[in-house]
C-alpha cells in the first residue's frame, strides 16, 4: 500500500467494516513511537444533533386529514376514500 501525493491511503474494506468506518466518518490518529493508530473520532458535545433537532421540529406536522382506516384503504388499493369532516 502506498501513500498518494495528497497523503491519502485506502483503508482496506475488512478493516473499515470491523471498525464501522462509513464514508464521511471522522477518524483520529494517535502517534506511538514508530507507528500510528487510527480510530473513530469521539463526537464533540453537540455534534451530530442536527438530524435529531430537525426531526423534533417536524414531529406532528404531517396532518393528512385522513383516518388510519382511510390511509390503510389507500395502501390496499381501494379506489374511493372519503375525507373525514372536521
């Protein structure tokens, strides 16, 4: 394995799978004498909450005006669904 001119190496698939390293996963290196260790980086406080915040903002906003039975009728291929009156 060689380091590219940009200082990059390819982490073998077996190692990526074992460590759970997916694309865009942050990693950190630790120097120890004549070698380096790589591991998943620990998340900083507040990092990775963007998705959770977005879900909380959207929670409960999808009001179709249909009952559960009407939605199930749609998914089962029933042609006519009547809207519930409020």
